[in-house]
């Protein structure tokens, strides 16, 4: 039976012996409107694949093949040229009317031919390479300059050595081709030989989600699997959502001197419980239209080996029953003076000194001869006031 005549199977009389699933080698794929065969009048053709059936279309010309759409519009793994996909029979849009073709071939996920996360190409699976070399014009239907003289994976894709994420019992793992993955797993007792980096705490079955983007290689196992690596030299960017586990996170700064008069939070690599960890070379929180809000029951701590900077175009408010500047200030030996109150007191002192007289044998003395100096001090007193920093006696 010919496959994909218009990517559809004609009529209702198909025999049960006909193949319902066929492996096919990808010849081309539409990824954007720049593709020469992108057709905006035929629905959304992005993701459509041109594939040659290994079983029924061997050596057939590229120009007799039909475009096949993905089976699922929500979860799509876009195959590379020369990878193998499974063409499965499903309902066509005409099934509703039962006129014309009621069955249609659809493309499912690429086959894991080599058990390789990065690519699983199997070029020349659907044709004879010598035959292709004899009739090159029958095998040149491709986008851009992807394969002018032979098999290739596409226009820009470059193969890369990528390890698979180490699985544990019951895991659901989603892996990209380039060292990016999501694990939905649990605290577990892994089999011998592959240490689990987050199951030193928590009960069996406690859920955990880890997201990695960019694997380091320091934690790769001898069998070629990758373990989540929370060291400075480990995975590039990570998000972890825990439920009772301990995460061996290597933190950038261990300075917690501000807690010297109170209990510091548990270290990041010893905390057991529910937490969310963001770990990368740089983290940016950007609220485009509203606010960034952070709240905590016990404390909010920041630590850096560099500077701590706050910039605001309007104003900065710190509201607390007590504010300490420097660790030693918690003994409250040196309270901060209130500027205006101090200025008022100093000016009153200058007025008192300028009016000062003393009893003498000849009667009361006159005002001090340095009254002018006191007047200068009085007029200069407001200069000690800051124009942009203010405090209050108490809240």
C-alpha cells in the first residue's frame, strides 16, 4: 500500500492487514514562514515533516512525498533531518463529513534509535546511497542549503556530546537535546553505584522537581549518566523545588555575621524541608509593570562577597522597631542622634552662651566677647543636616 498519498489513506475499505504505523526517515521540516514550502493558506504548517517510509517508499523521489503534521499540537519534539519518526494513522478533518479521506497519517515523536539525547539520525535508512548518488535531482527537496551533496541534520544543528539524566525509580524526566532537563522525582533509595544527591533527608516518596539548563561534567557517572550538580563548577543554571530533601548547594558567600546576636538560618546544604532554590551565575528579578515582594516568617538575609547596593528613583524606607548599623551596635551603646533635634539643641545652646553674664565686684559683666563666634556656630548648625537621609525616635 502506498503511504501518504496526500498524507491520507483513501476510503473506508482499508484492510486490517494494512500497516497502521510506519517508520519514516525525515527529509525536511518546516520551522518558520521562511521555508520555501510554508503554506499559510493550509493552516499552521510549522512543524510539518516531509518523511520517506522505510518500508513502503524506499528510494522514492523526494518530490512524491507528502507533508505530515505532528500528532500533538501541545507537546512537540521537532525531529532533525535524517532522524526516524513513526507515521501513525489517525482521523482526518474529513472524518466529520465522512467524504473523501477519513484517515490521515500523522507524525509521532522521533525514535530513540541510538539512545542518544542529542540526536538519533539514521541517514540512508529509506534509500540506497548509491542510487541517490546516481539520481541526485530526486533527493534535493530540502530547505536552504541543508544537504547539497549528502545526508545532514539540518541547516544549523551541530551535534554535541550530552549525557542522559540519571533516572531513579518512578521518575518522570523531560530532556532536551543540549543538556537541559526537568526531573519530577522523589526521595528514593537508588540502586548501588549511582549516588543520589538529594535523598540524604526526607521520607521515601517525598516529591522533588529539578530543572537544569547546561550540564557540567564533574558529576557524570562512569556509565555516562548525569547527576544534578550544585557545586560552583556544576550545572550552569538550576531551579529546585524540594519537599523534605537536602540539597548539597555550594553557596557564593558564607558571611552571616549580621546574625551574631540571633539564630542564623540553616545552611543551604543542611536545610531539610520545603524550599525553592535558584542557582546560576546571575539571577535577575524583573517586574515589568508592578512590584517585587518578598516576605518571611523569621528573617530575610542577604550575603555577598562584594558590595550591597540599593538604588531608587523615588525614596527608600526601612521600617523596623530597631535598626542597627554594624554588628557591634546591637549592644545599643551608641544610639543614632536625630538631626533636627540636635540642631535645635545646638542653636539654643549658642543663644544661651551669647546671653551669658557673670557677677563681678563691679556688678554683672557684659555679654561674652566671642558672641560673634557663637552666632556663627548657630547659623552654621543647619548645615550638618542631610538633605536625603532621615530617622525617627521610635516607631
